[in-house]
């Protein structure tokens, strides 16, 4: 469940609203289809799914179907060929925040970081955005993935600058190394300009 939140940028309530009928695995890319009523901006969205996450979702659906079929066999009822489209993808508990806090404690992760920021379920959206930034995804694309109305929100609120590879970015700058000819030209220019400036200011 945490992995799904961190790799999609979905909010807790949005993930809880998803049913198996809202997953589309048929095209070149898999999508989770959010209903407008379940989305914060009330517009409805198609959320792209990483191929490995889509595979995990598909396996999870098969596992749920297998459990439903086993129940039907034990009850001597007709065995379903597929899950009802209205079946929730996850049983997201109402107390997920408390569960998350317990998992943080079990993993030895402080509730507050060194900058006194609170680590909570919604922080996984910051994780999602920061990973996009670290992968050099353009801001406009990241804004669309986050479903933000303004790029400033994506860039300033949902990006952790401490996790960005600024040193690596500096290393991508051109070397601007000087050839012997360049060095000679600079030295000659300095020798010529220097006395001129001294005369002009004397």
C-alpha cells in the first residue's frame, strides 16, 4: 500500500476509492482511473502506473479472485470467473495514519526529521515528487503527475531540496579548460589592458 502511494502520488482517500474496475491494463501503459468525485480537484484523472507496479496490482487482483473462488467452493456456490468491478483494490483502514506511525516506529524512523518536519502518509507525495525531480523529469511533467494547478506548488512545497543531487548537477557543467593558445591569449590581453587601465586611472 505504501509502495502504491509512493509510486503514484495518490492521496490516501484516492487510493481507498480505487476499485478493480478502475484499473486499465489493456493499453501500452497501465492506468488507474480516478473518478472526479474521489479526487481532490474534482476533475477525474488517469494515473499512469509503472509497469512493475501494474504487475503487482494484477497479481494482487488474481490473489483476491483466488480467495473468492475458494470461498465459493466451500460454500458450494457458483465459482466467479472474475472479481466484481466494484471490489476495492485495497482495504485501506480508516486508522491508516496510526498504522503508519506504528510502522515508522518499528522501522526506527523518527516521526519528525532533523528539520522538525512531520513524517506522515501525505509525505509519500513529497517522496513521489522528489524522486521525479531527482530523475530530471521536467517541472511541467511533474506538475501533471502531481495534478497540481500551479507549478510553484510542485517545485517549492513538494520537493525536498536536501535530497537533490546539486553536486552531481555541478559536475555536468562544461569543463571550460584552457588550451595553451587560450592561456597565451589571456596573458597577452592582461598585459596589454593592465597598463592602459593604470594610465587611465592615474
